[in-house]
C-alpha cells in the first residue's frame, strides 16, 4: 500500500502576518491615535466611577450600620452620631501621628491629610450636612432593605440637611422617590412641625421643619454607647484613602 501524503502543519506553511505600518502623518495613523485616546479615556472614566461608587457605598454603609435595632433615630441622636462618631473617626490616628512626630519636625503627609479632612468635614457640618433622614420611619424602613452595594438605590431615600450652628433646623433637600416615601409625606418623621420654605434647590422645593424645643437637654443616643469596633468596616473617608 502506497504511503499517504502527509500535509504540512498550518503553522509551518502560514507565515506570520506583518503588521501594517502607517505614515505618522497619514489619516489612518491619526484615526488609530484618536481611537487609542478614546479607549484610555473610557477606561479611566470607568475606574473613577467604580472608585466613587465604592466610596459612597462605604459612606452610606456607616449610617446603615448605625441604624437602631428598631424604630428611628431622634434628631438629637442623629446630631450626636455625626458629631461624636463620624467626625471623630480619625481622632486616634491623628493623635498618634502627632505624638510620633519629633519636636521641630514638619508634619507628615498623613497628618496633614487627616487635619484637612477633619477641618473640611467640620465646616460642612457647620454650614449644612446632607444625610439620609434617619428620623423618618418610611425612609428607615426602606433603607433597611439596602444590599449595601447598589449606590443608585440611595436615590430612592429621603435626604435632609442639618447644621451644628442650628441643631433645631432641618431642611428636606431630597424628598425621596420610592412610593412608600412619597405616599407617607412628612407625617411619620420624628420632627413635630413642618413648614414650606420658599426656596428652590435643584428644581425641588425644600421643606423646613422645626422640632419641639420643650426638652432642654440633649439625650445621649444608645448608638454612642456601642464600641467603635462596630463601625470598623464602615468608618471611612469620603476622600481618597489616607496613607
């Protein structure tokens, strides 16, 4: 029997395809450059978006883990949570940096960043701190169903603005979009009085609410009795990581 003819392998017969080289000033070369720049830009935007969403998820996660086992927070408890837990979360780290610095030595980059962050957030709280309305029962009930990942879900909730200079003043800056919140209005909030404020914020009317000032003392919320370790996974900065 005559031997069969063996076919050569494709790798041996097929020569590697040469990459086309275009003149640097040609139209095709210009198109390739623009395509490459656009691709890099899209990748950069995607990375920034993911990083921003991660930071926001951590920020809202702090308040998610601060929810009481049942019910809502009072306005005093919400102020105490921001002033005594959120704004002081880096105090021990900042003090450690100051203590380790020898006399006459300049501040470390980390110490400077921590001081700038604390100053910026304190000023934000003084002029108006936007936060999920944890005094509003329908908002809290919906917030409890959050998966702690999807930042878009947070847009369904009601947001208020509170200040350290006027603790009794509350302004609704985002009334909430979910049907359980829209239908409930402001009646289920711990805030006792509601008045309409003649102002526009991003096309929506703000609602300013005062609280009953019969109680002169500020109660210490049960959340502040909790160890800080409870918030270890969520106490993070809204800015880039501090190193």
